C-alpha cells in the first residue's frame, strides 16, 4: 500500500545505526509513515525487528540504498514520490580512516542525497545530522580548493575534516537546488535516557571501558575540559519535531546538554557509579598530545574533542521547550548508559536480558528472564555468563553472587541483606551451583516461605572437602590473575574445549574479584560451615533435587543420610564433573525442568 501524499512520510537514511533506529521508532510513534533506507535486506529486517521489540505496533517500510551506485535508490525518486521529509543519519563514525575513505563515507553521501532529494515532488524538509564540533560551516566556501582540503584534513584528521566538509557541501548543494533543510549538530551520543541502551562503542565509551578495566592511570583534561553529551532518544525527539516545524527551515541547531560535567568529573562520577577505582591524577590535554599513543591509549583524532569550547545552544533549547522536549537528567542518563555498557561487557556480550539491579544495597548483575521465580546462583570461580545457556533453556534468571562476576559487594558477608532482596516477591525455585548452592540453602533456611524448591548442582558442602587452605589464598589469587582461559578450562573441566565460555569469568577475576574468589574458596573448606549448611538443608521441607556429576560425586558418608530424607532426590549425571553447565548443558536443562516443573 502506498502512503497518501498529504500525510507525513519520512525517509530515514542510516536507519540501521543507533540514531537511525531510535529515529525510525520515534517518527512512527509520532504518526509518520516511515521508510527505512538500509544497505541490505537483512539490515532492514533487523531494523523492523528492533522497532517491534521496542514497542512499535504499526509497520514500517524498507528500501535498499546503495551510495556507491549512480542512483542511490533503485528506480530513483519516482519510486518514492510520497516522501515529505528526509532524515540523513548515514555516514561513518570511525577514527583512523584515510582521507579518501572519510570523504567517500561522509562527503559523497550528502552530495548524492541532495541530488536524490531535489527530484522528490512532495519533499518539505531534509534534516541532516552534522556535529557539534563541525557545524556552522560557510557554504560560500564550496567548492574547496585542493590546498585547503589537504590542510584541513591534516589539521583535524580524516573523520572530523570529512564532517566539516560535508556540513559545508550539504548547505551549498541544498541551497543550489532549492531543497529546504535543517541541520542538527549533536554532541557525543550516549544511550537511551531510560534504558541506557547503546551499541556505539567509540569515543567516550572507549574511555569508560578503559576505566572499567583499570587501564587508565590519569583522567584526561582539567576543570574546564568540556565533552558534552546528549541521549539518543532526546536527539530523535528533536529531529522528529524539527522536520515539520516551519521555523526550523534553513537553521542549524546545536543539540547537547550544557549541564554535562567537565570531562574528568564526568568520568569520576561514572567510574564511582560502576564501583571501580578512578584515578585521582588529571592530565591536561596538552600533555596528552605530546605523549606517545602507546602510553596515552588515546587516538590522536579524539584529542581535538577535548577542549574548553562552549556552543551556541540557545536556539535549540528554545525550540525544545516550545515542543515540550525535556532534556533528561545528565547524571542519571550517564549512569544508565554506563550500566548498559558494563552489563553488555562493552560490546562483547550482545544478548538481551542483561542488567544491573540493586539488591540489599549491593549492585547486582543478572541475566535472563527479568523477574523470573526460577533463579540460578552460580558457583566458583565462574560467573552468570557460564549459565546463560541453561537459563535460556529453563526460563530462569542468573544472578552473580556479591563480590563475584559483575556484581559488587565483598562476598558471603553480604548475603544477610542481599538474599531477602534478590529473592523477589513470589516463592522461588532456587538453582544453586557449588557455593551458589550454599546461598540457596541459606535462603531456604532463613526464608522458607519464599523458597518453593531447591535444585543443588555440585553442592560442595555435600562432597569431599577440597577447600583452599587459608595460607594459600595469596597463591590462588595470583594464579587466577595470571592464568589463561585454556588453562582454566583444563583445571575446571579437564579439557580446553570450554576456554571461550570461561573468557568472561576470567576477565571478571582479573579485573576485580581474584582475592574475593580465593577467600570464598578457602571458606568452602571450613568444617563448621559445611556442617551448618548440611543441618540447614535438613531443616528445609520443600522439594530438593541434588544433581552431581559421576566424576564429582557426593561424599560417600553423606549418601545414606540424604537418601533417608523423604523430600530429597539424588541424581548423577554420567560423565559430568563439577561444572555441568559448561560440559552437559542439554542434560542439565532437562533435569532442572523436571525439578522446577
């Protein structure tokens, strides 16, 4: 069905990017008929799926765009005569490009886009995304001389220079062909103000990742270094309004949050929110520019963004106020963005259903089905990620214990306040592995009315003691910090086959939890604690299923005692060891489903 020419019909170039997806969603929710211009059919399907997953009930159209072809859309403008507005979010945001690559990606696109737009019969506006450091160019300077172009690209670097040139060329070409335009100059883009969602991992996100990993010795900049941010949903709302406001025609708006803290203060706030150590030393940008890149780990092209400059935001603020577009709290938005980045391991874990929650004052990581009454508590020295496959199979959520994985806190001493909060409101089916089995039993003993059943996988306190002597804790901690995934896989499962699955666990250990893991491994050898856990298990009257591998059995002296309990079932998995969630996923899923019904 072809949309009516008298309705709002938006064509979004770069629809598969971060800004593009949010813009497609915002435009469609505002009532526009949206056509997403994408490079492949697969990309279009991903955009359609994304907007559906984010609550869009109406459908969108897609069209294939090829910026390398003579005509960027097959069949030309005649195939889209109903389009009333174009949003150009296309381009390449990447440092390290050659001048030719950058010009092709960013300058060539605006030239071809205006050539396409001038022949659309119902077009009322083209909204172009430029940038806060490059906007405001004089179209009268176009065309640039070769000498001028070479000088600008040498001074600014290929990416920023290409955006400067494309800003000037966009205006010049639009004015030449009588194409009505609006430019938005956004600052550094951060995630959605409500969810923090973002898949842009360049620029500021890179620095936050380095702080998260403890790889930053000094914070860049001083009290006046200003790297402003704006949330992607705010930008999308601004563009949606600007495309149909007659007063926005022929204007450029600097869209950013003037309340963004100075860069070093911003990074300090985010680092403390994430619970990581933040350097106190601050390094002026001038010093960073003089140091070798191998020391600073800063891309030279990013340094021009670290300045004390301020920007002409008054017209954008007035426009947003007039349209009821409220700037979200910048610190809250930064925290939510940082949480999303950390929960998704800065791009290394792309699956949905990953989040941080507060449980008893402990910053707690969980994955899987939010609010599920089936909860997995992982063991040592692994994290929630190693249980993701099992959780998906049984519809559970997996929660990193305090002090382990991605969770904050210090360890077992946090359980008293943490357990009642993390359980949730409804009776839970707890699946505890190794030391997680201990946490499950403690929860069942203290809050029996809130625990429906227990599934204990390789519960260490029912097996032959293998705890680490307290005197060896420093050696264990050192080993964990210096081992590699293949070696850890051999240690835990007897082969290197699970090295990839253990990469994130080892990353967590090396980043922050080696000492905590060693301390809890030592506690697992405590005769008193093992005895207390055995007695607590005996007091629980709900269903209990104990799953152990045939290579990692229950201690012989415990078998008869457990078999005498009417509510306890013992199950042995042939060929499995202490970590069946890594080696025997499908059989373990089947057994857990039988346990929790």
